[in-house]
């Protein structure tokens, strides 16, 4: 593409005695215009365009659009973005590795060397989503949970072990090591990336996409990154651009300092509430202001982590002295640190005091005004001040149809063991409570009982100040003689082994253990629903009393039903507050005023009495040493003896196991030749489903539990898997047979071909029978009949779920005809060889009176041009209608993917030199 009159931008800089080449933004500005007030995030995108200016699909207009963004603070231009690397977790990473393995099998079938198929960009996969809290509250919990995890996931782990040794540019962090985002922050992230190119060392911004929404955490280190779906991630790892619109950028100005007793968690919950209220979905958020000078990097990462919760694509913090301090603390090489400083200052990517870029919108927060907070009961943006928690829970009960009583019950909730409550404003009738006998202890379980108290999730376990605060609070509580309530399931799941090291060095792990917060695993647990079962008497009491109980967790997600199916209210809180609520035992208690319990002398103990001071926390944080990071990350890719003992063949091509219910060879490349066949028109297709407006990828993609009577459930039972061992769709993403059976199977999807039916059903038109969408698709396939889906506005909204497109393709759908598309799902459909078509303006399924019984033909697919028109003929009882539909293949790259049958086919042929 043309880069007319753009001067050479390749420059050199020196750092720690090494010469680096880089594409200079100031040099580019001489031709494109001043970029001093361009947001840092857009400067990084500009450098990305500049560096790949000689590649297909990028021209000067893309770069000029980024510079001109300063005039209107918005743009409608779509660009191709090539991140430096890709991050995966095991749930979302397994299908990506399955596709790579399948590509190798296809290459071998074509007579080429399979080892030619490798990621072109560095890929790190961290196994962190599979550990569950089956055991808790004792010193053996960690080992017990790891043993169960390895047994439960052996098939998947064998496959990933094979991938670890088979692929170049692909590393696996074994289970029991940490959470991908914390490992990324503490070890993988470099702030500035380098590679050898044409005999010189090229330096450029460290950027990434990840297959987990909280990839944004790395923005705290000045690394631009965000979460994407599997197809986009696979495209990135195989050297293809991620298609994106130049975003709006919202500036968030931070001033002041946090007050005594206020934590980074309180800050992030406040920021989340503010940004969600303002509306930043699909936008970049960039933090600026002189308050950053006093904001530790761990606090920045806490805020960046929750970008999905406030709705932004990312929450970015620029590089400054604090970035270098954190890199030094976490054991990064001094030469790397010197490069980061030199590069960012040369490129205008270094935060300078008083600098205020141009933004699409701005917000401001004086951090001294932040107060102690939680968020809940089911959305992370619903912040509740600590003193308002009793009223917040009372509202939950009121909304749930319960009737609050007067203060006649005051003092009862916390009377066990001689403790007395003071000032409880709301409580509930006795019949809402249940008598429980657990391990010889008899007590009454009341509404608001905290049945789960979990220090968990990357958001907070990456932050030494809040983790040490939790340990110090536990120490003070232990000294006072306070104990955790017997109905509370406690757990500690740090994001890396470094946390264990510094909690031990600070002398507080024993105190946490004494209150039941033993180590249960290193990974995502409670936050993603891996909280494990509650003790059976507790579950029985909740069920029989229909009790509204609570979890308190230091996570980032608290959606209804996510943490545990029996826990109706879930509250996000800082780690020290998690400990405090384990002591209190009930969210109805006002921790700002009421005693947590009584000491050994019968005197009331309040939260204020045991809350550590900032000075005490700072002293404890001094125990965090660089040597801890260097020790724990020295062999981060090695794994323990059990991981190493997993036997896998040292083959370049995976040996598929036909009996596996977790990993299967997908049929994407069956019959694929060296050259793409001419795209055939669609002749008299049947309609598989006719859907309304705002159908989301959650409606389309398989997710959640597998029902025994569903097509996927029947498939598993036919192979000897009992319903109790089904696991979830998420854990079986490497088996296309299960995933295609779960596509369009959501219990809330509405197919307009059926009156009043909710769920994944359709009508097989030739026979008139109602059946599961999967079953109908297979019957059509046997009959040799192509399929289409017809829909309304905003088809494919929501998260970028790759199986929403993969499943559509495997069911035999050739085209989706809708009124409009969500951008990412539209791109994913093309990436799987499914053509997205848009109704002409003014025409819809309703204006045409469609019932779903029609036959649909599409002509002109072999002669498509980006943004062109195609002829769609619809035959029905009322006659024949011909439309000129808009083809939503918008770019030349997308058209190439479609003509090859999908992006993976295009890349495969390119790798063997036939594309």
C-alpha cells in the first residue's frame, strides 16, 4: 500500500550499551502532523501502523486518520492492529491449540512439512482456570485440590503438554503456578518488546491480545492489551491483523491520595461505578493526572484489571518512574529497564507532569474522597459504602419478596458464642433461618450469612498492600481471640507463588491459616465459579429455607449464579474486608459500627480495633523482595513432578484419540486443497433459525452446564460419561462434537419459526417436525441442503465468542442475513467462511412477512467485492422476492479470508506458499 512522501522513520537509540532501531513517532509527525496531545494509547496504535506500513492493508491514510483524530476525538476508520504477542488461559486456549494441531494434520496430508505450522507471534498459555476449591480450611487443601485438578483434567493437560513441546513460539505455564494476568504483570510483560530483524535489534511497544477479558490488567504496566475471542487471537498468533475501529479515548484524571484505612480495592470499585455510569463500552480509557505519581503500580494494575467491569476495551496507565520501580522490584533485567526508559522518552510515551492529552471525554476523581466500599449483590459496578451494607442487603430481601421485621431481632444474629451485636438495623423473621449441625457445632443460619469468604482473583492478589493488610488484620483478630464463623467457607487462592513467599516472610500466613484462610490453589477459583461445593448441611439449609445468603470475595465478577448456584448475593471487597466478614459471619452487620465479636475478656472488638495502619502495611510490604520474584519465576514453565510425569509422544503431528471426550480432530480442513475452490452460490437453502433483534453471542455460543437431555448430553452419555462428570461446555471447548451440539442451544433463545417456544429448537421444514437445532442441521446435511440464518438488528452483540462462529459453520450455515451486525461477530463469521449479508434499507424479515419456511438463494458470491451487493432470492408460498443485499465483507483482507474458506485456511495456504 502507498506511503507516499512519508520519510523514513527508522532511527536508533542507545540503552545499557546496546543499539536499538525503532520507528520514530516524532519523525513521522514531521510528515503527518503534531501528535504531542494524542492519547498515549493512540500513539501506540500509530507506531503499530508505522512499523507495518509496508504490509498489505496499511497505507498512509490509516496513519493520518490516527493523527487527525485530535481534531474531533473520534473516527470511523477501521485499521488492522498487529499485537506483539498473545496470552491465553486454558479454557480459551485449548481450542486454539486444537486448531493449530488440526492445521498440522492438514499440512501433512498435503505432503508438506508439518513443523512449518507454528505461531508467528509469541504465545503464552497459562493453565489457571481449572483448579476448584473442593478442599479448604486445612494445611493439605492445596495438595488435595491440585491432585483432583490433575485427575479431572488429565486429557486436556496431556494435549497441552504435547503442544508445549511440539510448537515453536508457544510456551505453557503449568497448573499450580498462578493466574495468567498476574504472571503477565509480574514476569511476562516487558513494556518494550524487541526482536531481531534484518541484522538489527528492533524495539517497539509491548502489546498483546488475550483470550481472557481481564488481559487489561497489563495496562497497569504501560502495556496496551485487551481481551479478544479465540478466532481473533488465532489470527494474531498467525500474523494476521486484528480488525478494529479507531476508538474513542476517555481520559480519567486522578488527583490526591487515598486516606488512612482506604484500599486500592475501594478505589477500583469507585472508578468502576463512575465509568460504568458515564458509559465507556467499546472505548479506551486512559488514566492521567499528577495523582499517578503517588499511585503504586500494583494499585494501577488493580484498576486496569477491571476494565471489563466498567465496560472499556482497556484502562491504560502510561509508563513513568513507578513503572521502572515495579519492573526492578519484580526482577526484570536492568538492561530491559534502561531500554524502557530510553524508548518511551524518545517516543513521547513517557508520562510527564501536567501533561493533558486530547480526549473524547474526561472524568476526574480526587482519591482522598474514596470511602471503604463493596460492590454487589450481582454487578461489579453497583458500589455500596461499607456502612450501607445492611440497607443494601435489606433491599435485596425486599426485592426478593421477603418482609423485614422491626428491630425485635436486633442482637440475635451474632449472639452465638456469647457475642452481642449492636445497632443491627434490619433482620428477618425466624422462619427464614435454619438450624444446622456441622461437624458437631450447632448454629442457626440466617439471611445474609456469609457462606463463602474468598481471597481470590488476579484483581487483588497481585497487590501486596491489600494482601498484607488482610494478613495483618488476621493477626490482630487472632490476638484478640476472634474466630471465623463455622458456616463460612474460607479460601486463599493467590495469583502467584510470590504471594505465598511474602505472606510467609511477613509472618502473617500462620494468622490467615488460624482463621481458615489456608492456601487452596494458585489460579482463578471463586471469581469464575470454581468455588466448589459448600458443606452438605449448609447447602441443605440454604435449599430448605430458600435462604438469601452471601459470598464476599476479592474478585472482579459477582454476576448472579456465577460464584455458586445457591448463593444469591455476591459482594466484591478488599482482602482485609473478606477476612472481616468471615469473622462477622453476616453481611447484615454494620462493620463500620458494630462489633465483630468479643475478645477473651468479653469486651467488644470493632473493625477499627483490628484494622492495620498505613504505616504497618507499608512496613509489611517492605518484606516483598526482588529475590522472591526471581526464585519463583526461574522455572515458571517447568511445572511440578506430576506435570513433568505426563507422558506425551514427541511428535510434530498430534495423535488424535477417538475415545476422548475433551479433545477431537475438528473437520475444518477436510477436503482442503492447495488452492481454494471457487466460491459456490447458495441454491435454495432452508432457514435453520429466524431470530429477533440483539441476539448475542451468548445466545449462539455453547456455555454453562450441559443438560443430560440435550444433544451434547446425549453424546456424552452414549460414550459412557455420567451426567455428574459432564463438566461444562467451557471445559470441553476442544471437542467440536460437543460444541456444535451446543450452538444455538441457549435456553433463552427464541426462534420465530416456532410460536411461544423458548430454547434451542427449530422446525425441520420438509417434515414439519420440531426438534433441536443441532438435530435439524444434521438432517439437512444428510439431505444435502444448505442453510441460512435470518435475524434482526445487532446480530452477534456481546463478547467475541469464537464458537458462536465456529458452531455456525459446522452446522452447515452458509450465510447470515440480518438487519445489522455487531462488528466482531461479523468479522468472526467471515473468518469461518460464513458470509454476513445485510437487508436493504427498509426491508426486514417482518416487512417481507417471512415465516422461516422459505427457500433462500444467493447469487454472485464468486464475484464479491468489499462492501458490494449480492442478489438474494426468497421463495415462499406467497411467491418469489429478490433483494439486493449488502455484503458485509468490508475489506480486501476479509474477502481473501472468505474466498479461502476462512482465516485459518488462508493462513495455512500462505504458510506453505500457495496463497
